[in-house]
């Protein structure tokens, strides 16, 4: 009897150990936050590895998610101007990580504001100020951060109050950021006048850009020029594809439910996808997606995308709110096909 009991005990231990090992393989990754107030950031970790960080440095003029890494730890965001890397572009210093803002809010330019703007011109630019982290909810597979921000004019007067939910999701080799932003006009009516600079954007690493062609001079809404230089294409492999089947440079100014940017960084095959939401203004959105690494969805700037045929001057009445919802998918290890991306987009549409 003693021998039988020992055998049963050992079998139980063996089964328990195997189940435990299997559970570890199949459980969702743990997502945690590390608050670093002195550094003005909140780090987002997946199973102890950095995924991204919510940052509000004084010299950036808006909160950003920076850097952003794949499940393998590869950074997909451009380093400049925060942490410049050899061989990358140094144009558009206001393009940092992942951000949300706009080029004309009651006449003030929030999009182009940076330390590069001379003091003599600062009266034309707005700033988004981080105010508070309202909630941090860690979890397995998904975590939530809620923050509040203030969109202020050059005198410090608030035009818009912002409350944003960041849903950080991890599953296998895929990482997802769902952003749900509520903008409230806290004083008078707020006009988000038709402008090409906006709204949900990411500036990607050089390797995910489209291969350079010719030098291009880009101008903002006020006519200020920025030269985007032709560069060596060694290691550059980015390619756009929209839900409507349009590819590469041709995607700019087109409308689509989602946009995929895929390429290689070293030996790692990476896909970065941004999804619009059916409840958003102008769905499916116009895409302000450029070959030099700017990847943005703009539902509010109709004029430039339609060559003046359509115009939208969007207004948020005093005391009222508008909600903007976007999903960004970072997938490591291969391309995502249309069916897979559409499934992610449909899930996003149902969730919020």
C-alpha cells in the first residue's frame, strides 16, 4: 500500500508540473507599469521587457509614446530628436514616437511646435500639457492607463481638455496600442480648421521608410519649408498597403479603414498597422502617410487631400466633447495578410 501511495503521489507531482509548464507557455504576458515621475514618464513592460513609455518632457510640447519596441525588443520609432541614431533623418523635430495633435486649433498650430520654433514665432503655436495619470491597471494580456492633458494657447489659456485611455495589449509576437481620446471644449467653441497636419501619427525608424527617391521640400500650413533629403537606401525596406489595395507612395491622400507598413529591421520582419474606427469623424479616414517615415491618419484635413474639392472645418461646441479612436498593431516575425488585419480592425470596432 505504501508503494502504491508513493506511485500515485509521484504521478500527481508529474502531472502538476507538466500542467504548470503548459500554463506558463499559454498564459497571457504580464503587462506592468513603472512610474518615473522624476524622468516624466511611465514605462510599459511586457513580461519585464520594455514595450513603450508614455513621456511628457518639457522640450517636446506634447506627451508621446517613445520609444516603441517589438516583442523582440527592436525599436520601430525614429530616435531623433530624443536619441539620434547614425544614418537616420534629422528633419521634422516635432515627429517623435507616437503622438496625437493637430495643425490648426482656433488658429494655433499644435502639430509643428518644437524647440526649433524661434521665440519670435511662438505666439502662433499651441502646447499639449500633461496633467495627471488618473489610472493604472496592470494585467495579463492587457493593461490600461488613463491620463489627462490640457491643450493650451500661447498665453496658457486652455482650449481643450483631453482625457485619454491607452489600452496596451500583448499576445504572442504581437503588441497593440488602442488609444481612445476624448477632447472637450472647456471654454468657448473650438474650431479644428481644415489642415493637413494631423492627427494620429507615428514616425518610424529609417529601415521602415520607403526607399528614397528624390529630395523633397515639404511645407507646413504656414508655408514654412522643410527639406527631406535623398539618402542611401541600404537596409531600407518599408512598403505601405491600404485596406483598399493601394500601395507605397500612392497611399498618401487616399481613404482607407486601415494602413499597413511592413519591412525588415535587420533580420526581423515587422508589420506596423494603424486602424481607423467606424465611430470616428470621416471614417474611413484620409491618410497623411509619407515615404520618409511619417505615418498618420487625418480625418479633419479634407482640402489638401482632395485638391480643394472638399473642405472640413470641424467644430467642438463649448462644453461638448469629441472622441477619437485608433489602434496601432506592431507585429514581429512576418507580414499580416488582409484577412488578419481586418480581423484586428473588426475586433477594435466592436470593443469601443
